[in-house]
């Protein structure tokens, strides 16, 4: 496990952007595509803005990126709560990624059908491959959740499916999510966490007893590299 601690949230976003550019270059040096799973949350939005800026937009060969999402709220694509909408509005609509290489979780379909179709797409990419995604971006909530793996949720215990949908009672909402099964096959998984509100839970996840049903981020144990990019506030209890 690799832990990178930045002084501030802004520094964190810049450091991660530089790492991401370098990692994508490494992947494309060895092949003709890079598969990247994005996350929702406020920190990725800041990252997307930076990557779309004049300083960064030409540092990545966008035409060779294949974009996925870690999870999605079951709301229309037009809804501001939709993770894919944020990424498209801020970044993906402004870079030359072929449309067929952008794989949103389709919330116009029944949630279970959407999850099943997403899994079919993943199998078309990763069956018979030694790893799944080249890079998975993850966030971590104040409760220790990641993706839509929430404390006590059925999604945390899933050991077979690559994707699933379920109703999250605490939010009164359906969610569609990748499971730890497919994420743990990734070549690189990167958590981003910022702020004092993450300090206690980060300590529990990284240094506490292994209790993934309580702290689902502990369920992420990839066969590839695991990175934590955090700011000093989030790391203050370590």
C-alpha cells in the first residue's frame, strides 16, 4: 500500500492529477488503451476541472481512454445527483474521447437490468485478462463506505457478481455499483480523501481491526497496487 499525504486539498488534487497523467502514460506505453473507473464526490469534481484546464488537457491521450464509473445513484442522467452527469459536464464533454468508449450506468433502464448490462460490458473488456481496470478512482465517505458499499449493506458481502443494484434504505434510493470482486482485480486502485471529517475513519480503515461490514473501504484489496492520496487533515489521526 502506498500513502501520499498532501498539505492541502488543493495540493492533493494537483498531486493526484500529476500521478494520473504519469500512470496513464505508463499504461499506454504498454498497450493501446487505458481503462479508467471514475468516482463521484467533491474531490473528483475538482480533479475533473483541473484535467479540463489548459494546463492539463493536452497531457493525456484522451482518444485511448475507456471510461467507466464505480457507482451511480439511480436518478436520471439529467439530475445533478448523477455522477456521470458531473463528469461529462465538467470534463468528458470537453475532451476527444469517442462516445463508444464512455460507459455510463444507464439509469433510464430498470436498475437490475442496468447493473446486468454493465456487467456484460465489463466481461467484454476483461474476460481472459490478467487484471480488470488499469486504474480505479475511489472516494471514502465519513462512514467508511466506498463505491455503493455502505456499512451493513448487502453490496459489501457480494462475492460473485461484478455489479449489482440494491435499495439503500438510509438514502431512500436505489444504487448501482461495482462490487469489490471486480475492483479487486484492478491493476491500480486509488483512494482520495480530504478533510478533518475523514481523519477518524481513515485511521480505522488503515490501522484498525478488519471489519469490512462496518468499514467497507477495508474490503478493497486489489491484486495490483493500492494507493491512498490524502491531505494532511485527513491523515491527522494516523
